[in-house]
C-alpha cells in the first residue's frame, strides 16, 4: 500500500492536502471538544505520520486553536472547516477529519473513542471497539 495517495480540502478549497502512504488508523471521536468544535455528535478521524502529509495553504488560511493544553485543532480562516488535529501526546502524528477527503468511500472506523461522552441521539455501531480515554 506504499503508493496510496489521497487528497482532500476544506469547504472553500483554500486549504488543500495530500496524504501519501498507508493510513495508520481510523476512529470515531465522541469527546466534548470534537462535539463543540465541529457541531456534531462525533467526528471520524484518520491518523497519519506528519511526514506523510503535504498541506497547500497559499492564502495562509490555516489557523491552530488550542483545544486543550496538549492539543490543537487546525481550521480554515476562510470557511471555518476544522480539519486537522495534533496532540503533544502523539507528536509524530497528524489527524485529519475523514469527511474532508475527496474520496473516503473505502475507509471505515474501527473504534469509538471517548465513548463515555457520546450523545444519545446518534445511532451507535455495536461492532466497533469502545474506549473511553485513549490518551490523545
Ligand atoms: Zn476553507
Ligand atoms: Zn475528539
């Protein structure tokens, strides 16, 4: 899978990114920061090594917001899409919202993280592994 190549963008298209090589993981995050930050019951994230991503940001739209003392959300100043996450606990990784890939139909999450704060109104896939704090 070394030749795997994926692209994605924010809503307005000013932030573009290319991912090269194999994805490390894909998980749903039910933490309250993802809920508030994305206006969503949960967010599906994919994990890559930072050296696998190339971000094209010609208008300097990428802004980082500190969502906790260890972590930051990366979002587009033009359209507000929140599409990146990084944490000091996993310094080599960047996390990307699955929905911002141009083509994500072959990727599926394997777990529900921060499941203790999941909302009651989202249907849960019982087959996925459940974790409360995965320490990210
Ligand atoms: Zn944008
Ligand atoms: Zn989260």
